[in-house]
C-alpha cells in the first residue's frame, strides 16, 4: 500500500508542468528545510534550557537539604545533650522515689535544666520527659509554662506517636509534622524523641523518654520562597516528605502530616492542593541520605521557558516572512520559464503538423533563447534530413526485396524431395524412397521450431531416423540401440540437444571401422528424478588422455576450447541452455571407445 502511494505521488509529480516542478522542488528543498531547521533549533534550545533549569533546581534542592541537615543537627545534638545529662538522669531517678519532698525537688531541677535550652535554638516549642510509670515533666517555651502545653489533651504521653516511635529504636526518632492544639490555637509541630538511659543501671533499660517538639515553620522557612523579593518563584513549589511518604514541610502547613499515596503522582498531589493548577509542570527530587527525607521542587515549565517560546514565535515569523518572499521570487521566475516553454511547445506542435518554416522567439536572453535558436536551426535542416531518410528507406526496401528474391523457399525443398520420392517409387527404388522420406522428416524437424523445447519422445523419433540415414551412409558398419525410461520420454528438452554428440561418435568413432561398431544411448533418471542422465557410448577409436582432460575441463570449454565446432560447441550449448546445474563427463580409451554422460536438469513442463 505504501509503495502504491509512493508510485502515485511520483506519477503525479512527473505529470506536472516543468515550471510547477521547479516551484515544488524549491519549496521542498529550500523552504521546508528552512522551517524545519528553525523549529529544530528552537527545540534544541528548549531542551537545553530545560536541562539548565533542572540542573538549577537540583542545586537548589541540594542547598535546601544542606540547610535542613544543619538545622536538624542542632536539634538532634540538643536532644543527645539533654538525654545524656547526668544531672537530669539523677533527678529522674529521684523522681521515681516515693519520697514526696525528693520527688518535687527533682522535678523542679529538671524544669530548670530544660529552661536552659530556651535560647539554644529557634523553633523549640516544648520539651517533655516521660517516665516509665507514665509521669511526665513538660516545659512549654511558648507559654513559659509547666502546665499549659500541647500535650494537655493527653492523659498519658506514652500513648503519643513520638513516644511510641522512640521505643522502636535505640537512637533518634523523628515524627513528621502534624497539627496540634485547639482550633483557636493550631500548631504544626514535628518531634525528635529518644530514650534516656541511666548508665549506672543499664540492666533496667531506659528510665524515661525525651520528646522535643519543634515548630514546623522552621522547616517551612527553609523551603518556602519569598515571593515578594522574587515574584518569579511563585511558579514553583518546594516541599519535603519522609521515607514513608508523609509530608514534613509544605507552603500550606495544613497538608503537613498527610501521606502521598503510591498511586498518586507528585504532579497530581501538588495540583490537588491548588498550587500550579492547570499548569504544564515538571519536578525534580533529591534524597537526603542522612535523614532519609526526599526534597521536591515542582515548577511551571511553560513560565520558565517563556523566553524560548517567544524565540520560537519569532523564528517562525521570520521563517514565514522569508517563505513568502521566496515564493514570490520563484513564482516570478517560473512565469518567465513558463512563457518561454509555451513558445517552444507551440513551435514543436507546428513542426508535428508538418510546418517546418516555424520560428520560435524567446522572451529573455537566457538558456531558453539558446534553445530557441537551436530549434530554429534544427527545423531548417529537418527537410534535408527528411529527404535523406526517404532515399535511404527506399534503398533499404529495394535491398530487402532483392534478399527475399534470393531466398530459397523451404517448401520448394520439401516439394522437390516429394517429387524425387515419387520418381523413386515409380522405378521401384523403395530403399531410396525411405531415405528421402527420412531426410524430409529430418529437414522439417531441423528447420521448424528452431531452438524450441520438445518432449524427449520427439527427439528420440528424430534421432532414430537420423541414425538410420547415417547407418546407410556408413554401409551399416555400426549398430544402434536406444533405451529410455518410460517417464524420461515425457521430459522436455531443447531440440537437437543430443544429435551433435551422436554425430561426433559416428563421424570420429566409426570413421575407419568397416563393421562391428556399436552405438548405445541410455536415458535414465537420478534417484531423486531431478536429473536426467543421457549416456552416449560407442566402441570406436576413442580419444587420447589429453583430449579427454580438455573436454572435462569446464573452464577450457566455456572459454572457447580452441578451434572447431564439435564437442566444445555441444558442451557450451548444454551450459547455455541449463546453466550451472548442467554437467558432463567424458571417459575414453584409445582403440576401446568413448562414454559421454550428460547431466540434464529436469525442468517443469
């Protein structure tokens, strides 16, 4: 189907006027490549620009991750310091005593120790120490209170997620940002928690758990872009998720603590929050190996590539302008060509009608003017050429008539032989009559159907008559036997294929033999019946070993094989008919005889 369309297009183009062909060729070879190159150039620039934007965004994410790592490192170090403070550990042990006075003193000393971390880092909302028995010591830095804090709604802090996460590890546990407090005083906090061990009593395990609660805005400040100072950045969104897909920081903290579903793409999530909705967006990500957090940057691709898109519009506009200009110029040129061609075509039509006096005038001094001049010169000579051709044709016809008159009609030969045959019959010369009839058959077979393919049976019948005449010629000095498999008689072969080999056997093998000569022909199939073997055997004078080698040398045979037309031409003819599939073999001994085996490919009828 594709090839048909291609051929149809070629035929359509070939049928167009030459000036249209020039116009179409110019558009295809010049205009189209111009437009394609411009579009390709812009595409390459866009791809390059996107790569640079992505590289810039990834670098920004790396810097963001480094700032977050630094901030988190401060908080984690504080947790380690407080959880390993010997004074805190001792007071926790006293807190667990049943002595009320000791218990209260220990509690206030722990409060005092926690208050010392108020200026250690920004964003710490409160620190809680939860004892094994469920007692808790909490100091709220925001309210400067030991009573009012984010955990007031919990009766037992052991039920909180930060506490439970700490129990699952011997190190630091981080709980994702989530909503805490009342509706009137909503806080978005994330927590760092760690079990506290009394290194003098390790056999008892942890004695308490430390929970540091930190304002989620501290992470958000690192991720959020200041739109007032950089309005362009409102077209991108930065956020952080943990290894479980929970949101740690997002421009809208109401989404903190939510989990991005596995089936949900990053683009879908961001647009579901109302950010970059309806935009053609892309994103980059960076995984912080230290914390196991993933940092994302999502941006409006169209906005950042506006300059390139504007460049595309400009390039297309320039390409359109030059296209229109080029089309106008080529149309002006093709109109001139069209006018000159029409003048030439009109002159040619007049010549076709027999007017050899026509003169063509070209409108411009260009190649067409030269063509017109040559055309006018040609028409001036056409009459002379016409006269010469007429005379030559007349002479050729006269020569053909003379040649026909000199030819001998084959029917004249056949009729003459028939007349001689009847004269022989009238005189009782029946043997001569048989020879004449056989000769007539041989002549008809040889002349008619020249070089045609016939059934082997026809070839056999003709060979028998031919050999019969040769036996008479040589005074019956040799006998003849022909055996053919029944199916072999129906094989089609080239006419007179075997005759030259038989003639060679008779002329050269039996030339000096008075009697006792034997000539046998066997026609048999190969086992798979793909080849017909024609075996021609005589007990004549044979060949020399040198001649035998020459006749078996195919390169020697096909290169001409020296003078003469005998076996060389016969083998060559076999090869020309059947190609490389044909083969032969000559076996001969002087004074003993010769065997020639022809291998003839069996061809379909």
